[in-house]
C-alpha cells in the first residue's frame, strides 16, 4: 500500500515559492491501474516524482507498506526506488547506442543478475512487447512507439511492484498510443501501475481508478473497479551489479560510440606523447649534461664508458673478450684502456691540435683518403672548427709530430678528414695505425710504472733522482743491455761492462723483473757504430732488445673499457659484467661533483615539471573529456533510474576510460615498435624512444590509469550533484 497524507510539494526559485501540489491525500494498492489526468501545470508530474522517490516532499507523510518516509535520506530513497519503483518516461530515456536487447539487459545487470542466466528472460520480454524482429537493432533507429515498448520491457525486467509512467504516449501518434496503453495494461496484473495521460478515452476501459488534478490539487479520485485492499506491496530483492557486469558495460561503452571512441583515442594518444616527450626531453638534457661534465681522472668521461678489470686483476684473455663482446649492449670494446684517457697532441710549428684516439674502424673519409702506411693518420672534427673548415688544405698531407711523446717522436701525416659531431669545436678524434697505437700504449705503460734499476748493488730509481729511458734497439741481443758511459760510476773500477742490470717494474697491475747483461757501454766515439745514433741526442738511456721490452711493458691488457649502446641499460650491463667475473667502474658514476649537483637539480626539476604536467594534463583532459561526455549524462542518469549508486557509475566510467587509455597506449607501443624495427619511418619517435626503457613505459601507463581514475571520480561526483529529474530536464 502506498499512502499519501496531506502531502505538499513546493518549489523554491529565486525567493519565490511555487506549489507543485498541495495537501494531497491518496491510497494506492497493488493490482490497481491508476490513471491521472489534468491540464498542463496541474501537478501530475510532480506527484509522480514524489511517489516514485525521484523528488522529495515538504509537508505531510508518505507511507510505503505503512512505513513513514519523511525522515528518508537520499540513500533511503534510492533504496526505496530500487525495491519498489520503475519509471517510464515520455521521452523514453533509453540508451540510444545500445540495442533493444542491451537496453533491457541493462536493467537486469544493474540488479546483480549475470549475463547468461538472463538471456532467455530478456528474449521473452522482447517477445512480450512484440519487438522480436528488432532484438539487435540499436534503439536510436526505432520509432517512438517501438522505443516506448523497449522502455516498458525494461520496466518489466526491473521487476518492481510499482510502475510509474509519466505521459508515456505524449510523443506518440494515436495508433501507437493505444497500443502502448494496451501493453501497459497487459503487464499491470499484480502490479501497481500509475499512468499520467491525456488519452483519457482510450485508457478509461483499463483504469481501475481515475484521478483528476487541477492547480496542484486532486479534484476527483474515482475508483472504477474495487481491488483487494489488503495486499501488501512486495519489495523486490535488491542486489548489486556484479564486477564482471561493470567490466562488460565499461568495455561496451568504450566501443559503442565511434565518434567518442576516436576523440578519446586522440586525447589519450596526445597525453601519452606529451608524457613521453617530457620524459625523454629530460633524459636528453641529462645526457647532454653528462657529455659536458667531466671527470678529474679520466679524459674520456663518456657516460657510455665502463672500465673493466678482472676480479683477480689478472690479464684479459681472448676468451674474456669474446664473453664481453657477446653482451647485447656493448657497442665498442677498447681492449687497451690507457688510450681512452690519452690526449694526443699534434704539432707542425704552425698548427697545434689535440684530441682523443678513436679506435673505430674507418670505412671512408670525407676529404682525402684512408691511410695506407703506418705513419698516416685521419682526423675527425666538427665542421665548425676553423682547422677542419678553413685550414683543410694546410693540415691535409702536412707532417706533424706527436707532441707529448718526446721519446718516440714520430712524424705522422694527416691524409684524411672525417666530419664529425664532436662535442667541442676544437677537440678532435685521431685514427692511428696499429703500430703507432702500440708504441703509444707501451710508452704509456712505461710512464705509469715504477721502474727501478739495480746495478752492482746500487739501486737507481726516480725516487733517488735517476731517470733512465728504456729504448728498444734491434742492435741489442735478447738478454743484453747497452749502458751509457756516464753510468760507469756505479760500478767497480769505473766499468760496468759485463755487470748485470736488473730492471724491476711495479705497476698497479703487475710486477716484473728481468736481469740483463751489460754487453756494451756506449760513448761519444762508438755510439754511431753501435746504435746508429748520435751520442748527443741520446738522453740517459738504456738500450734493450724488443723481446725484453715486451716482457716488461707489453704484457697484455689488465684494464679495458667498453662503450655501451644504450645508456638506459647501463646498469644491466654492469650487472652482467659483474656476473661474468669482472670489476667495473662506470664513468657515469665517477663524474665530477659539480656535474652531480647539476644532475640532482635536474632530477628535482624533472620531478616538479612532471607533476605540474600531470596536473595540467588532468585539467585539460578532464575539461575535454567532460565536453565529450556531456552527451553521456543521460546515460548515467538512466543508470541511476535503474538503481545505480554513485560508486557503480564511477566504476563503470573508470573501466571505460581505462579501456580507452589502454587501447591508445597499446597502439602507441605498437607504433614505437614498428618505428624501431624501421617498418615505419618517424624520426621524432625514434629519437624519443631511445631514452625510454621498460620502467618508463610502465610509469607512463600507470599515469594514464591514474588520470582515468581521477577523471572518472570527478565526473562521477559532478553528475551526482544534480538530481535525476534535473539532469533529465536539462537533457530534454
Ligand atoms: P504537470 O506535469 O501536471 O504539467 P508539473 O508537475 O510539471 O505539472 O508542475 C506543477 C507546478 O509546479 C507547475 O506550476 C510548475 O510550474 C511547477 N514546477 C514544476 N517543476 C518545477 C521546478 N523544477 N521548479 C519550479 N517550479 C516547478
Ligand atoms: Mg508533466
């Protein structure tokens, strides 16, 4: 039993009070077919809205099965509606993009039924309202009468004891009107049906009660057929929509409006590209920063460089190098690490220039030709450099001496020029022959070793002021050494001939000692004959055979460097090297402090900018998405009339947005993949993706999900701010 006692409803607008209806007394029962008539503005809709719990009332009491409702909160009324009331509206309020089947199914899903168990039931309802042919037709394609049939079937599916229909035939022609009214009557057994209509004549034959309203009051309340008044309104069992149904609806809603789908795709794509661009811009800046930052200890302080030694500090074997070369991220292996930190200076009296040794293999040069002899070299430099651009003809084919290796002063000839992207205008790369390289390496080894000589129990070393040059000569036999006559002072009878000279090497990697017999003392008279050299041009030198020299200084490599392809995978590469039994030092981690500070600032800046960006993106995308979703307000209002809570609406929308985000992001990833595989050519993305690893891709996806969640929550709150009537009103 539904009972109103002196109920009044007022509208307050701009300080003016208008009555919807006043002092209405009414008692309605299950089994009744109530017809309400009255001129426009007489309060019929207002009365129906109050009866169906869509609107509140101010005065009097409304009872449902004897329970008073004036203390009801919004949630209580929602509960009331879910248990008791289904609405049929003049303008149908169907989900136009859903099929007939989906619209009816929706009511059942909202009530916690699952897809499979309701299929037969939905089909039987479609049958009942005579729409079998249109089962899979989108409702926007139906005529008004057909739409109202769907609405009736949906109200039936909702299975509440009360069905309220406000002018259900108001938008229909007279033929469909009478069909609809008949249908309403057919389904009204064991229900309380309340219909507002102007088609008084056609409906009179069905009505059990006739109510006429005028100016907010009931003028006439005539019972035409007596009904058993003891019947109680049976509350429907209320169940919540299942998670699976929410997911299904979310996915369905993603795809069923093509224009919205495309717009959302574009938005999420733009968000993705913005996030990724932002991220890689910072990575690029970090990279640039590390190129210009420097290390005090290492000349080549490229971030891509990792210095490697063996755990036991032993020599590298070819096998070790094979293992290292097999690692994915290894771009270049420089076996002899010393040359990485060696600055080579060339001088020809007019031009002085310096730079790094480059051990890459050269396949062609931009000017001149590739080297053919040992002493021919190629220089690589920026086109911005004066030497490379203006003095090209002066340096090409000109002889230079290697400045900082006085001992081995070699003359080299520049025969080729390569244009490069060197980071400093006046820093060059030099490509040298293997033999020159070898000379440089052994002289560096010599330079970095502690050398002591022992002759006749005298120990000579740099510590006590003696520095002897060790010079290789093919005139000296293995196991022998030629000493300068000035050394005779360390020996008995002022003669070192046939004495033993012990040379001990102590470097950070190894110790070595050899004993050589002094087979000749060279002096001003015999030097030319013995060594083919001019005595006056020789420093304090000992001359030894190449083989002995190799024993001391060309032992092999104790320290090498690799240069990685991708800096982002540097840590992985370090771990792989460590697992192979190598010790590593990544130059990136051995940088000068000032650079580190710049990096720290950059990191903080990056975080701040990213957060600001996400917030900005949130508002921009929320704004756009709200416009796109404005047309969807009626969808969520329909869900509400079917008993959906705010949480459920937000949840369904969230799933839809996540679905949109995931699709756009997957397409983005696919694009990146194809671009990196060179199937699609897109330089900008290729550049971007260089700086981005798996973890960044995951983070960007999580940000998209976060945005989806935030937007759906905000939008959900927004649509629930207004009442169902108001939202429908604004949609009309
Ligand atoms: P009917 O459905 O019989 O045409 P209504 O119930 O819509 O009439 O309206 C009854 C009275 O309440 C009318 O005077 C109308 O102006 C007023 N009214 C209805 N809705 C509102 C509203 N949202 N705000 C202010 N006044 C309203
Ligand atoms: Mg009305």
